[in-house]
């Protein structure tokens, strides 16, 4: 167990998020340890192209309007709570 570098919650299971998507050349680039809900939320809201062009640092992720509202909410959730994540309407309509 560790802590999420995005939301700051403690004692959560983390996954490795490539700040530059692997398909855009970020395989060996910088990474961040994120809790599963935060990691899933990023990919539910944004395509890899969007992440690559404007969300390549934790600071940029935290400053994003949609994601900052989510972070404010998730910080209040218990670490063991299972969070359901849905693709945003924008992402759903583009595919």
C-alpha cells in the first residue's frame, strides 16, 4: 500500500501512470503512482492525445477543471471504497 501522487490519499493500492502515454513515446519517461480510481478517471476523461498535448505533469493534471473537481471529491472517499468510473460523454461520442 502506498499513497496516490494525484489525490494524496494514503493506504491505497497504486498503479503506474505514464505522464507521457506509452504510445506517444513515454515508455521510459516520467511516471506517477496513482490510486486506481484516479488513474481510471484520467483515461475516462481524456484520450492519450489530449494527455500528451496538455496533461503531462501532475501539476497540469491537478489544474485541469474536470479533474480538479474529481480530486476534491475523491479525497473525501475512504481508501478501500470501490469507485465506479464511466467514460465522459465527450470521450464516448468520439469513439
